[in-house]
């Protein structure tokens, strides 16, 4: 799983969590706190040991409880990806797909 920090805009709250799914358009994360839909957030993704974190602007597009637990999944859509960040994310996703396909064989 990918470590991630969510900075809720206009608030001092920072959510440190793990990404469950990631794609070029967004990410699904675990959260102990509800976050309002359409809430703008800033993300910090650490794609690997020793790598500079990727900083992204995004919006919460869905929030779903996990069974009876206090936790929930948040769906977050990236916005305004720079070419550099798109390339870094794409490279990470490609490497992840290669690792997953080699472990499935």
C-alpha cells in the first residue's frame, strides 16, 4: 500500500493514511474521519523509498462507510496534473502492474 497525506484545504487537519487503489485519475484511501463531498484536498504521495513526494491537488468525490466500522473509504479525483506529476504517477502505476502480474504467474 502507498503512504499518503491528505491536507484538507481551509482546515488544519492532516490525514495520514494508505492508498488502497490508485490510477492516473484518482485514488481510494482509508479514513477514520468523514470528509465532505466536493471538499478540495492537497495530497502528498510517497511513491518509493528515497523519492521526493508527489504533491497533487484533488477533490473528494465519494465517501463510503466500511461495514459497521468507524473507518470509511474516500474516493479522491486528481485535478490539474502537471506533465511531470502525470509521468511520475504513470511510471509508478506501470511498475505496480508489472509487479502484480509477476506475482500472479
